[in-house]
């Protein structure tokens, strides 16, 4: 009988090393050339291996989508049948191959999302050698279904949703996203309801997304319905709507910013583990878990957080002009407020049940 032994501490350190190892350079176009072969069903016009000469205007867009580019949001205004879906699909699949993470692909409707997943995404995952084994087609644990595809190694997933199904978007923070936003330019869309039920999320992209919602609110009636919480980043997004309805027991606010730092150096020392940090650049990765936080770093991070809070308050004051200003937002000091208090303060416009608010909005839009 053979007994295989493993050192759990060595395995743990190996896993940490894998996570800390920088990913290879991300080049979406080069990855597409090496890996993408379109079937006739996926792309009747461009069947066969991906050819960048068919999409010369996408080269700079792929570069902007890469992590080395400072751009965080790429907005494309285009006509139909110019390859926009192909660009989005390469970004989606290339991200999972080159820089795995959680990924949101939001379609105009859930029906669109389901059709795309069945007709496009499933075929591309199956036909892309680099990803076929990473995304299993059958799973007993729910890692693979029409609207959710998770990597077999757990390092990333693709959440597929419709903009008309906000419940599937609640309490999720996705570092990479594709959003097919058509409501602003679709004349058949008379108004937009934004359902919010989240305790918040990351700063990255939230200000730009809020500005997009504010632009939508300038062109069409919008209503944010809380079911039941809109805190921190979620409140920033909700505040961009023309009006906000909050339930009696709901919560709104938390206008501020927060970062947590865990110092594990003392525990490692007790376990006899000494970590030596070698860095080029005195400020490189100084907020890590194996070193105490220096006074200078703490002050620097606190200054960054205050800057975010100021921007947060300014945006809310701008969006809710005449009802709640930036100084009032700052004065809340990050506190949370329930239904009646939120309305009295100006954070929301009415206390009400989500279904009643939605029905009233639909009736109003039907008369428009």
C-alpha cells in the first residue's frame, strides 16, 4: 500500500504564491487569433478563424479593455451588424482565459440573455480549446446553467442577466462587465425602473455607471425602488434616478468609503513564520497582510477614502438637486437611515411597497 503525504502549510503557501503571481500580459486580439474559430451558427458572416483584418477598428478597443490601459469604462455607440457582439464575446472569453475573475454580461432583457447563452456562449465555450475544459457543460453543483457559468477551478464565473431582471443583479460586484444598454435610445421604452437591494460594492466603475444612469434620467422617467436596501455604492446608483421609493423597514445612505486591512504578521511570528518582503519602489504593495500598516500608509489611505467620500457626496447632491445637497450628504457621516427618516432627510422621496410603486409607475407610463 502506498501512502501519499502532503505538507498542508506548503500547499497553503503554494496557493498564496499562485494568487500573488502576476498574470501574463493581456492581449485580447492576439488571444482571439490563437483561440477563436467561429462556426456558421455563431457568425455566418465571419465563419472560420478569427481574423483581425475583418475588424480593424476593434484593435484600439481591445487595447483599452486590457488591464494595462488606465481606461476603466469603454462605451461603444454603433450600428447593427458591425461586429459588436463578437467584440464583447472575445472580451468575455478572453478575460476568463487571460485574467480570470467574476464577469457580468448584461443584456437588455432576460430573454435576450437566455438566447445569447444558448446560441452564442455555449457554442463558443465548447469550440474554444483553451476554455472547453475550464467550463464544464454538466455540473451537479449548479456551476453550469443557462445564466451562470463557473470555472471548474473556481477562479471566475460568468453571470448572464437581463437589465429587466434586476433581482439577479443584487448583491453582486463584478470587476468586469459587458452592458448592452439600449433603453436610452429605444423609443418603445417610456420609462425605466431601477430595483436596488444591495449593501454596496466596489468603487471601481460606480461613478461612471451612476453618471450613465443620471444621463438616462435626463432623457426618460426613471424610478429607483428599494427592495429593501440601497447602501453605499447602491445608494449612489439609486440617487441617479428621478425619484426613489423606500419601504418602511428599508435602509438608505451609508455615504462614505471603507477599506479593511488585516495584519497577520503577529500571528505568523507566533507560528514561527518569517516573511521577507522584497520590493522595488518604497510604496509598492505596502498595504499587505504580512506587514503592519505604517503611519504614512494609513494617512495616505485615509486621504484617498476622504476623497472618494467627497466625490460620493457631490454626485448625490447633483443627482438629487433641490432635495438633498452635498453638505447634507457629508453631514450624515456614513450613517444609514430607515424609510421615514430617509424621506425626511431627503435621501428618498416616498415610503411605499415595491409592488405598489412599480404598478403606479407602469400606469403613469401607459398614460404618457
